[in-house]
C-alpha cells in the first residue's frame, strides 16, 4: 500500500468499511487479512473503532469489530491461564480455542477452576 503515514488510519478504516459492504457474511473470514497486511496495532485499531462508532452509518461494523476484539482478548487470557496451570497447550487444543465463540470460552474458563487435567476442560 502506498499512502502518506498521516493517512494510515483512514486507509485502514476504508478497507474495513469496503470489506463489510462488499461481503458482510465473509467479513470475519477476511478482516484478519487487513490487520495482518497493514500490521494494524491495538492502539490504531481502538482509534479506528472510536471513529467508526461515532458515525451512524458505520456503527454496525464497529460493534462487530469490537466484539471480535473482545473474543480475541478472552482467547489470550484463557491460553495464559491454561499455560500457567498445565505448563503448555497442545496445538490441537489451541486450534480449538482459536475457533471458539465467547460463550464456549467462558464455559472453559469456569471448568479450568476445578479441572485436574486439560482434557476435563475441553472434552477432548
């Protein structure tokens, strides 16, 4: 991408909006590509979200992005807790965690409190 540094947030914002307008059902599948390609950092993302929330026509996409960010935070927290408790996370379990929804992650977090073995948490 070739743009002036001061235009970076607007370029990323327009990429989010364009993807959402073009393929709302595929937004979740491809939004990570934008974040990875543009190397979007958390502070930038938050600034863009604030801007999206302030405008009525982009509030829906902003809400979706915020919820996705919250799930990613839940995933990171669960992974840290599992690592601290069991000394590592097998790849198969990490893959399962990365594809879970918020309700499932919460359920696993509660199971973590009483589980003696990793398998008790995930029914694997």
